[in-house]
């Protein structure tokens, strides 16, 4: 059974595969035991696949959904006759007469209503049911479905815990038989009450003990209007699809985990190589910094030596300038002495001449006259 409706997550479609298919198909397969030979209401029937499945064993099935286009699709896909038909309407105002059906099936509906609307829906179910009719209803277990997984589904309006669900049912459906549903590579439904139809064991190296089923992800309740009603206890139920899609999904996930693990190991190896390369580069940087430090120290030493050399050269330049000054002074003194010697030589030469001796008496007279004056 296919569907041309686009899957949004709000309504299950028969073309979906995997965990969601196990959950939805199994609930309808389980409900057939309570629908066999009866007039059944499938409340919030959605695409219609469940109503069609119930119709394979029921006397008749009427599917009701609030979305008119979905109802039109269901009519076109699954027919609209005496065995199965579809009507647009609200679960809190059903378009059915009082006491007109033997069983009501409503899966994953109640949580989509506001808290104030939920009792109205249950009252409507009680109204259209015969006095001895049964209700088969499911709701997510909020403790596991949302709280434990920290999961937020955008479509539910008011999810329920077990105690709240039981209290909500009690005024109109006081007789209640509770079942739990959970999906592994198969979907399982089991009763809270012990039954002898099947046995389950938990084994380890020390032996086997009776297996106590865990709390389910979903609650399924078979309820009756009369508090003293004797409700049948259904045996445990398993479901798997023909394509074994959930098992294949798990196997794919396992392969994906192995692939990702291999990628992680490869990544770790690359990271280790990169870490080694980084350490090598860091050692090279450290050696470079050491060499730069040595060069800086050497340059400092050379600069200090240059400054000392410049100081010594400056001192030598001053010494040379002083020596040059002294040499110039010596040259001047030597010239003066030379000139004096030359003058002395001329005097000596002159005094040794005949002329000098002729003039000498006259010089002495002039000298005497100068002194007497």
C-alpha cells in the first residue's frame, strides 16, 4: 500500500520504513484481535492504511480524520464502501451516532490534543461505543519517549506519563488492561499481566531466570466502559516487516560505526604524524632561536669591540693631532734657531772681515757717547 502524501512527521505513511514503521504497523496488527467481526471506529485514521488493515478482519471500519485532504486520499486509495469508509471529523466531536460501534481504535492521537480537549475525546469514544464495547488506545510514554532521550517532538500538544494516562481514562473507561510496546530489530507488545501463552527467560553463566519485560516506549490500553468488564489478556506479540528494514538499518549502523572507527583510527594516525612533525618543527624553531640568541650575543660582542676600537682610534687621532702640533712647533723652533745661527754666522763672518776692524773704533766711540748721554 503506497501513498502520494508527503511525510511531515505528523502522520505516518505506509511508505515509511524503519523504527516508525514497526511501531505503527504493529499496533494495528495487534488491534485486529479486538476488531475481528466487529464494527470499528479508527479515530484519527490518517492516511487510512490502518483502517484498511483492520477491515481485513472486522465487519466494518469507519476511519475519521480531521484533515479533509487526507480523508479524500484515504477514500481514493482504500475505497469508500460498506467494509471500510472514511469521514472527515474531529475526535472531540465525532460524526457518529451514540452506541454505533463495537470497538474504537485510536493510536498516537491523544497526545496531539491540548490537555483540556483530551477528556472530551475520551467522552466521545464512550458515547459512540456500545455498553460492552472496547477501546484500544495508545500514547507515548513521556518518561522514556521525551524525558529520558531529551527529545522534543514538535507535533504533540500534551504528552502523558503512565499515572496521568490511567487517571485520564478512569472516569470513562475504568476497566483497563495495559500493554507496553518497544522496538528492537523487531517490535514487541507485552501485557503487564502474566500470561501462559509464551515464556521468556533471561540467561547468563549462572543459569536462567524468568525475564521481566522492561517499561515500554509506548502504552497500549484495552479499556471498557463497565468497571466489571472482563477484558481478555492478549499474549505477547512480535512484529517485523517483510523487508526486515530495521534489522538492515541496525546492520548499516554497525557498518557505519566500523567505518567511522576506521576513519577515526586513520585520523589518529595522521594526527600522530602531524604531532611528530609539529614537535620536529618546534625543535627546529628552538634551535633557530638558540642560534639567533648566539648571533645576538656575538653581534653585541662585535659592537662592543667596534665601540672600543672607535674609542681607541679617536684617542689615537687626538694623539696624532697633538704630535702634529708638536712637530709644527718644533719645525718653527728649528727655523728660529736656524735663523739665529745664520745671523750669528753672518755676524761672526762680518766681525772677522777687515771692514769690521776698520769700523770697530768708530762703533766703540758711538757706544761710549751713547752711554755718557
